[in-house]
């Protein structure tokens, strides 16, 4: 009778011992495979969560950027382009330029490919005496923002004053009891009040805005302006003034550029804060997931060896019981001529069978449980966890590892069985 047939008969005859040994090998294999698959599933869930968080943060950041951009528009323009011969001391004192430059400068700038500024607004500003009302006011002529041909159209920061209309600051319309749609005269020309501003607490409260062309006619400066206001684009960096000056000087050589630093700084800080908040939130989520994974790995590195050792001892214990219960059978087999080597192979084949069956069912159990624990919200397909080579590797690991564990655990009982003296066994029995 062949060894394999003897092994099969032994398994059928001693089902409980064999089943308990297979169960121990199954637990060892399922623990190892399950921990690997569980960590793999956790990594996939982590990647999915981080992608979702990143998308949510990006959407939130876009909204915050848009809200911040709208809020920052209230700050107004932060770049002022003045004639080169304008004395800056006078400009800082009066807040308007007494020198002027051609109105065509703003069109030249708008038609250029400069990317560091946007929202171009030409203006003609001068402090005058309002003869009909006998008081000093700041007259500002503007035609509205000039569109940039090389940039995406954006909503204007300020709306143009219609021809024949006038917009008054708070102190002017309050002190003279002027309301919207009233008719007023300014330097002999009749205007309809288009809008009356609320109190701003600055020179805007004593400012009157009219159409640029009408302001040029009233001041005798047809085709002239004394300032171009613009908004700095922070895509060029927080310290971009030298770049802006260089670019504008190449296009408008007879000008100089002033930056209203507090406004530019407020924009830069607001945008930077939004970006940092999004990056910090995502980084915290990543670190949190990594910490949890490290904890899982640490627990697995402690528990899995303990489980493997316990299962190996159990298989060895079952092997010792099997050898002791078959003592008489071993003596008879040796008496009829079965060699010690064949007795050793008989027990080794049995433990190999235990390892193969335990490895197979352990692989199945270790694969299924992590998917069940992942829950319905994180249901994963087998293909999503890993490619075919990954699963083939796990299969090889489970079968080879379980077989090795079982054979090593049964090595000493098999050696004891093969070295028993048949004469002593039969005499004792």
C-alpha cells in the first residue's frame, strides 16, 4: 500500500485530530492573509478618502478664493500709473496728479500682452471750485474700465458714469440736500444725479464723478488723463512691483508706477491664508490616516507572530497525540518491513495535507473577512484591491506558508514516530 493511501486512511480514521490541525493552520493563514488584505483595503480607503477630501477642499478653496476676491474688490485699485514728471510729494499730499498724459496710453496698455495687472481705469482728477455751490470739491472724470483683449473678461470693479450724469459723495449730497434724479449745474453744465454714495470716511465723501469726456471738456484737457488705476495680479508673486514697473515702462516710457502697499498686502495675505488653510487641513488628514495605519501595522506585527506560534504549537500537540495513539500501528508497520524513513514520510505527508487544506481555506477566509469588515459604504471589488499577480502571490504565500508551518510543527512528532523500536512497542502493547 502506498504512503498516500495510508495517509488518506489515517485522515478518514482520525477525523477529529486532522480537523483540529487543519483548523489551527486555517487560523494562522487567515490571520496573516487577512492582515495583509485588511491593510491593503485600508490603503485604498485612505486614498479614496484623501481624494474626496482633496476635491472637497479644492471646491471649498475655490469658493473661499471667489468670496475673498469679491471682498478684496472693496479695497479697490492698488496700482497707480502716473506721468513721469509728476512730483510724488505733491501727489501724496493732494492724492491727484497735476501733470497729465495722453488718454491713448490706457488703450495702448490694454492692447498689450502684459499679464501682471488687470482692471485698467483711466481717470482725470482735479480739485476745483464748484461755482454754482460755492464750495471746493474733487472732480473725477472716468469712462469706466478698459477691457483687456488678452485676458478673460472680468466683472468691473467700478461702473462707468453715464454721459450727462453725476455721482456725488456722501458729504456733498448730504450738505446740499441733493437726491438721486435731481438736476444740478456744475461749471455751467447741467447734470442728472445718477447715484449718491453712503459715507466712506475718506476723500470720496467730497468727490463728484462725471463722464471722462465731460470732465476733459470742463477742465480744458481734451484727450488727456492724469492717472491710470489698475489691480495687481498676484499670480506674479507677492513682490511683483519691480516686474510691473519694468513691463509698464517698456509699454509706456513716460510714466511711473506707484503701489498702494496696504491694499496689495491685504490681498496677498488673504489669498495665502486660504491656500495655507486648505493645505494644512489636507496634511492633517494624511497624517491622521498614516498614524492609524502605523498603529494597525504595529498591532499586526505583535499579534500575527503570536497567533502563528500558538497555531504551530497546537499542530505539534496534535501530532504528538497522533503519534501516541498510533504507537501500536507504527510497531506493526515496522515489523512487516516498513522502514523508519517511510514512517517519517507517512507523518510528513499528513502534515503537508494539513498545511495545504488549512492554507486554502485560510486564504479564502482571510480574503473574505476584510471585505465584510469594510462595510457597504466602502464595498470593494477584488480587482480594486490588487491585480492578478497580487492575489497569486497571496495564494502562493498561504499554501507554501501553511504547508511549511504544518510540516515544521509536525517534524518532531514525525521524528519520534520513525525512531520507535518495534520490539519495545509490541512488548509494551
